[in-house]
C-alpha cells in the first residue's frame, strides 16, 4: 500500500507549523518586552531571573545602559523572527500562494521582504554576539549566546542571500509566465 501526500496536505501541515512557531515567537517577544519594563521600572531584582531564567544581575549591577542594549537586541531579534513567520502566514492565508501559478508578484515581494528581515536578524544577532562577547571580556558574567537566542547570525545572513537568489529566480519566472500568457 502506497501513501500519497498531496501538495494541499503538505501546505496545510506547513500552515499549522507556521502558526505554532509564530505564536511561540510572539510569546517570547512579549515575555522579553515585559521583563525589560518590569526590571527597569518596577523591580531591579527581575534582572536575576529574566525571561527563560536568564541571569542578568551582574550586567544590571555593572550598568543599566548595557542591560538595556543587550535586552533590546534580544527583543529586536525575537520580533524580527515573529515578523518573518507572520509574513509567511499572511501569504498562505491570503491564498496568494497558488500551486497552479506559483510565480506572481506578491509572492516575489514577500520573498524579498523575508530576505531583508533575514539580513536584519543576522545583523542584530552578530552585533549582539560581539557586544556580549565584549562585555564578557570586561569581566561581567554573561549568559551564553544560545541562551540569549542571538547565536547563528551568519546562518541568517546566508539565508537572506539564498532568499534574494530565490526572489530573482521568481522574477525570471514571472517574466516567462507573462510572456506565455501574452502569446496564448
């Protein structure tokens, strides 16, 4: 017996996965944002048990400005990741992704925006890694990059480059599809 999985079923599974990831990233972004404001405005002890039990107490005691920079970089990376999945969900939900005619301007535009968001994530991740490394060299106890979820900036930059190439392939596909539509 052979199991056949159609493209509609695959798209439905991807849609559900994108929603789950998007919701998780929104919760993470909201948690980071809440903890930033809670620690700065209400209770400085909150730096010791930041989002996901990250300990920023030594950084907060050293300088509030550095604490703000590191946590805002974490927030920006989390928000950009959530935005990336929001755009994927939007294009799937708006039915602009057609299996019969995949090459259209809205999909290409979405891929280009995803590429630039990926470059943004890569830039802020690399900057955050360099910044926290510099802080660690100042003898400040810092959590690892993986705990801060800012590691892998080079992978995000690589993904942005791949998405740019795919966007230009889509541009050529759109041109060919328009030529075919004109000749028929």
